[in-house]
């Protein structure tokens, strides 16, 4: 499990400060396979992680595809969505995907924002 130290890491006290905890990629793969989510995604399901961190849950779909020998450019990446509050985690996600999978995700599907204040794509305002 990856545990990132928080900014205020309490190295001078007896308090253990724990920062963001991300789902290990292997655990995400396990869950996706257990519930057949990869097949559902290929068949048109939308995948959304509203607090995506560095996007391990989303990455797992790409990793499974890569391991199964899929041409990654043919995957339904338009159906992957995510929101993350932390700027660094958000940027690390895009960097990681570009480096490991050599694909560019649709930027409009991802927001560096607070999910509670994130405008929906097709939301309308009433006057
Ligand atoms: C426990 S981590 C999980 C990350 C990812 N879902 C995973 O399983 O690896 C929670 C993440 O939620 C983000 N987060 C917390 N509150 C949020 C909010 N209101 N809107 C968007 N992201 C938020 C944190 O910055 C952190 O990266």
C-alpha cells in the first residue's frame, strides 16, 4: 500500500500523520476483474472516480488492457472520468498514463477540482 506523507508530517512528535492513501494498482485490478468491470467498460459502461488521487483505479483498466494485448489506441478512453482536488496528484496521473501507456486521455473528462463544487458537463442553470 502506498502511503504518502502529508505536508504537515509530524516527524518531531509522537503523532503519526498519514497523507493520501491510494489503492494499490494490483488491488484495483483484482476488484475490476472480480466484478467484470473491464468487460462492462468495453461494452460501453462509464467509469468515474470522483476522488481519483493519482488515478490508480482508472489506470487499472488500461493495465488490464495492456496485459491482455489490446491495442490501447482502440480502447473506449472517452468513457473514463475523474476528479481530484490535489493539483500534484492530478498532474502525476496524466504524466504516469502518458509515460506507461503512451496514450493521451481526453482532458475534458478530468477535473482538478473539489467534487462537491465540480460543475457537471451537461448541467443547466435555471433562471
Ligand atoms: C484515499 S485517496 C483515494 C484515491 C483513489 N481513488 C484511489 O483509490 O487510489 C482520496 C483522494 O481524494 C481526494 N479528495 C478528497 N476530498 C476531495 C474532494 N472533495 N474532491 C475531490 N477530491 C478529493 C484526495 O486529495 C485524495 O487524493
